[in-house]
């Protein structure tokens, strides 16, 4: 299959899966707010935050595994590929078992460690148990995912996730419809879906990469050591990222309370989904970028990277800007049981979360250059430094001002924008031994398009009363069309426009009935 078709299938499958997951969160969150408690939903995201803390060590060994296996399979070094695969899988299983005890300890004494509303302790402990068990299963089987990456079949990942989300949706509907409302249903359905995903992913491993065999005879400490030495920077980077933007919920819980944590959680629900959309679109290009890098064609690799930056901007900027402009109307309709003051706080927090994402559109593909070239040390040091600065400044603001939850988000937003706009593009250029401003013309072009869209969208909003989902949907659809047209005109060059016209013409012919 041609590269362009494979990439298109990958993208379609991933976007459909993303839409399903977004839909589940869209309906689930207000239901929990209305039927359980507005203070409780934050504990779902807080549980996942704790699992991210546990993944810090796991990332050091697994972060570069897909790269190593892909390159070895590409070069037909099957023995080496199996040594990496088997060694890491065995270590993952050991780590998963080792995490059982601390996980159990945390859950048992949860209400003594963090602020848990009286009357919901049991429900939240059950929720966390299911989420933690699901996470331990993921850690033990995470190597199975290398097959779709190595074979550049991310469309199968999208289909798999889509099926999982359908199962999750059906289970949640049945449980909330026929049982008393409890938030632990969210964790239970996550575990069931993860079991299903593990089964399907193992099947992909056997069919897409039959060269890979899990066997203790392939276990090599040297393979683990090599991945750990090179991947420790991924682990430190994960820790740095947590310091920068992953402690907001726990800080809110400990210093402000369960309600403040939940407001923060509500504000992040859609922005986090949008960030995952950006990462998903960017990751579609990573297997091809890795393959080109393995072939040693530097010029082609730079071209692939710039193409990824531009397409990410073209596809992802419109929904991000749309939510920036329509955010307050959305939250007012989405969470009607909350007060105007709470909605205002959520919208402000959401804007602060989205601002870095607006520029991460450009930096995600450039960040992949760091991993592909195995040059992770400096990015980690920079992220760690600003992460420490973030934590210190947040604690200072919480103690000397009455900013509350806003203090938690303002600092990280400013620091993240510095990282994605200044450091990431320059470091990617340095790694490729080109001028430091190599990627800025593309970024500047995208920024101009984004600025123009914000102005146009804001003007449209001034003449609209979006007091119903129908009105909001119609205006969002109109702005979406306008936004993509603006992106087409401003962002793309003449050759890229010609390519899109030809592709659109081909698709139109396929769906147009032919005359007899």
C-alpha cells in the first residue's frame, strides 16, 4: 500500500477512536456531576495521575523500545530485535508485580493520604483499585504495542481503540441505567476494555511481526542496560513533565480541597482530549519518520518533519481555537448544575491549559526528532529545570496570594509556552545540524493563521446567542468550515494546495456515481 494511503487510513482510524472517547467523556462527566457529586469526578483523573507517577521507571526501559525494534526489523537483525523484545517484556512483568504492594498500600490508606469527601471513601477506593489493576496489566504487556508501530499499522491501533471505546460505552450505559450511580463503574469498564485490548494487541503481535518471539533464552541484561541508559532520559523527562504539569490535581486536593480539584479536572477534560488529538496526529508520522531516519536520508527526514509540523497545524488548530472561543458557552451547557462563578473558574483554567496546546501543535513532531535521534539529555534537563521552577512558584503563589486554583495553572502555562515555542524548535534543528531557525518559517505561518482565526471566530461569536446545543453546534460548524478554509489559504503553499486539490478530486470521483 502506498505511504499516503497508509497514512490516511492511520489518521482516519485514530480520529474516529478519538471521537468516540471524546463522546464518552462528554456524556459521562455531567452525569457524574448531577447524579453522584460535583466533588467526586476529579478523583478519576487523580487516580490516572498516580498511575503516571508509577510509569516514570517503566518509561526508562520502554520509551525507546519501538525505535530499536523498528530499526532492527528494518535491517533484518531479527536476533537483536528479539533480545530487546523478550528482555523488556520480562522486566515489565517483574515491575508490574513489584508495584502491587505499594499500590495496595496507597489504596488502603487513601483517605489518610489525600482529602476524600466523607461518604465516598469506599466508592473511590474501589475506583482506584480497578484503575491500578488496569495500569499494572498495561505495564506488563506494553511491549505488545511495538508491532503496529514497526509495521506502520497504526490504523489497527485506531480500530482496536474504537472497538474498546464502544465496549466501554455500552458497559457504562448498562451500569448507570440499571444500577445505583457509582463512580467506580468508570474504573471497572476501563479494566474490562484493557483486558480486551491486551488480547487483540497480542494477536497483532503474532500476525504483524511474526519475527518477534517471547522467550527467556533471548533475555539479555545488556539489552535492558542499553535501553535503560539511553531511555533514562525519557524517565527523567516524564518526572520533569509531572513537575511541570502533572501535579495540579494533587496540589489542588491537598491545598484547596476536593471541589477545587474537581473544578481543575473539569477544566482539563476537553483540553486534555485536544492535546491527545494533537499527539495522535503527530504520532501518525513517527513510524515513517523513523524509517526515513533509519535509511540515512537527512534531507528527506527534514522534509518529512516539516510536513508533519504543517499537517498537524492544518488539522488540529481549528478545534483548539474553536474551544478557546466557544469554551464558556460549552461549559455553561455541559455543566448546568454548577454556579456561574464555578463555570467562570473552569473556563479560565481551560484557557490557561489550551494556550500551550495551541503552540504544541507545532512542537509535537519536532519533539519526536529528539527520540528518533536518541538525543534526550538536554530536553530533559530543560524540562526538569522549568518543572522545579513551576513547583516552587506555585507553592509561593498559594501561600502569599488568594489566587487559589488559578495559581496552579498560570505558572505552568507560561513555562510550557516557553518550552514549546523556543526550546523545542531550536533543539530539533540543532540535532539535525541545520540553522536554529530552520523550522520557524513554518511555525510563523501557522501562528499567523491561528491569530487570524481567533479574530474571525471572536467576531462571529459577538453576533451569536449560543444558549442551546443546536445553536452552539451550528456556529461551531460554521467556524470550523471558515477555519479550515483560512488554514488552506494561509498555511499551505502552492504545491501543497495542488496536492490537496488532487486528493479531494480523487475522493470525489470515488463517491460520484459513474454514467453507464
